[in-house]
C-alpha cells in the first residue's frame, strides 16, 4: 500500500517536469487502463504483478494530475474580456484584507449577467472606496459568505518575473484565482444575501468574528495584529513596520505566518488610473 502511494506521488511529480500537458484523450485512456488493471490485480501477490501494479499507480498519478491541471487551465479569463465591464453575482469567499482606502478579497462567481461574458469560477477583487463612495459606503463592510452583485473589470493574472522573487502569478494559480481586477466605482453594487451557507464560508465568518473581537477589545494595542495573526492566520493583520522589525531582529521565523504580498506599485497605479476614468 505504501509503495503504491509513493509510486502515485512519483507519477504526479513526473508530470511537473513536463513542459506541456499531454493530450486529453490519451490521459483519459491511461487513467482508465491503470484503474482497471489495479482492480483486476487487487488479489494477486506475485512479484511480477506487484511490479506492474507500481507502474500502474505511477501512471494513475500522472493521469490524475494531468486531468486536474487541464481543468484548472481551462478555467481562465478569455483575452477578449480583459479590461471590459462585466456584471457578476457571487460570494465573498474568504476573509477580506484591508488596505489604504479599500479591501481585497477572493470572489466565487456564481453567475455572469453580461451577455456573452465568460469568467473563471474564482477571481481576486479589489474594492477602492473613493471619496465619491464614502457617503453610501459608510457603515457597510464586506464580510465573508455574503452574496453581492458587482460590476467588475478584470485582467488575467500577471506577476513580476524577478529571479528568486515571489511568484505572484503562481500563488494565484495554486489557489484557483484565475483573474484579478477591481469593483467599478459609481456602479450599482448590491448586497443580495447576508450569508450563503457553505462549510468553508462558515469557517471564514467565524474567523472574521474573532478578528473583529480582537480589534474591538484591543483597539490601540501595538501588537493586536500579531495576536490576530497567531489566532486566525490573518496575514495582513501585522503592520509592515512590525514585519520589518521582525526581520531586523531575526525573529520572523518564529511567527510561522506566511504574509500575502501587497500589490506592486505598478498595479496600484494601474488600478487608480482606471478608477479615475
């Protein structure tokens, strides 16, 4: 059993070394053949059958990973719909992260209202709350699990290609975030439901409640963000000045919290320029 799992993992790893994905039909055929052989040989224990079974496990891992990779790649933003306004309905998927005059959050797309538009199932949105929106936005806050209707403008993921630097595009890909963009200003944003019941959304709402409690009880505490981060893993709760202090004193590794990268200066300028249009 253990050797079969190792062989399966080796098959998955072998796929990672390939420059391109194999064709879909051979992958399905290999998957069916490997499963059929393993079921047929389940009770045979001779050495030859065990060796072939290990190969079948590796082939199963390779085919399984190839199918999931192909499915992820097919879930993308068409080039024709980059930079165009699209009306969508969906759910705030995880705990929103605040930044100066805005917030950022993954958004699960449930339906696309713009005729002909095609969007990925999950996107990363930023909502810039400009001074023209302050009046009607006052008192409202994006919370995980809420269903909203937005007008958004998206682009396909892009990240800096600096050697040994953080690969933002790969980070988005790993999490199924296949487009990034922002909520259009002066558009009709509507909160349709206070909470959509799913186990993942319920967990994120509980995390949001814990964060809110910390900030209410410790509004001026200098290390409230550290406590929030340790309690619920909120990457953005720790101010950047404290991260700089941790790096200078050599204690960053003690936090054991991976911090989500902030937007690049170029991306901020791009979004603000689009906001003012």
